[in-house]
C-alpha cells in the first residue's frame, strides 16, 4: 500500500495525469522518486504513438515537431520548465548564492528566463523536425525515462542547497538505499535499451545524458551550493534537449 501511495504522490506532484489523491504525508512519499521515471515512460509512449500517427496520416514535419514539443509540457504541466526558467533568471543575475536562491523562489518570470525558454523550445522543435527515423524517435522516447532516473539519483545523492522546499519534501522521507538501487537499475536498463534500439543514436544519447549529469553536479555546487527543485527542472530540460540533439546528430552522421 505504501508503494501505491508513493506512486500516486509522484504522479500528483510531477504530472497532470489523473490519479487518486493521497494524504500529503512523508510516509506516502517514501518511494515516490522510484516511480518518477514512469512519468517519462508515459511521455515516451505518447511520443512514439504520435510519430506513428504522423506516419499513417502523412502529417508534415512542422506539426509533428510542434506536438512532440508540447507532449511533455501537457503531461507534466510545465513543472520542470518552471524550474528551468527560475534557474535561468538566477544565473543571469550574477548575484551571490544567497540572492540567487531568493530569485529562484520568486514566482515571477524574468526576461532572461523568457529568452532561455524560447531558445530551448525552438531548438527542441527544430531537432524533432529533423529526427524522422523510428530508432531515433525510440531513443528520444527512452531518454525521457533516463533523464528522470538521473534526476532522481541526483536528488538523493547530491547535496541540497536548501533544507526546505518541494525537493526536500520528497528527498527527506525517501528510503535512500531502495531509491538509489531502483533508479540505478532503471537508468542502466534504459541506457541499454537505447543502445539496443539504435546503436549509434543510443551511444550518442547515453553519452550526452551522462555528460550533463556529471556537469550538473559541478554546475549546481558552484552556482548554488547544491541542488534545488528548480535546478532539478533545469537539469531535466537540458538533459532531454541534449539527448534529442545527440539522436539527431547520429541520424545526420549516419547519412
């Protein structure tokens, strides 16, 4: 029962997928991060389905790319984009760590966040339009699971910049040994699947995701003294864009 409530807690927090509501208490979030990658599996499945429909109905690349960008936003409600924007604003301030953390707590969006968001979404749109093969799309779809596995690992193994906040409400009650074991196994299985589905695209994408993960620790510690819920959103968006770019690059080089 605790596992089911943890599953519901993960989907309630990190998606807009309707699930039964559970009481907001630590016991019900003990294994929530273990189920975080399942949201990526839903997104990946919908991406595959949408690309299949596009092939059947001969839908053009522009509409295919636009909807592919929108699917993660609709499923998550933009929670990770919000973190990306807050982090972009904090970085653009060139302030000290304390001030940067204050800026990330501000619910308003700044001009640098808007610019960064436009650049990221346009880049994702262009890359989706260039990725047409089944293998490339499958690698990208699995990338949504891998990014959340790595994000969950970072949450429970990296130092937190704050003692309170949305991230800590999931990290503090987490059964860390179980969570780390599940997420490592999920990440490794996902990486293996990406390589099996499309060898070169998979290797490129897994390498890109691993590189962002290593950089993320350095980035978060240097700029914020640790990670926060907002930097986790930033990491997720950067990782998924990197996986998308890597899969696209593999297709181009294969030509």
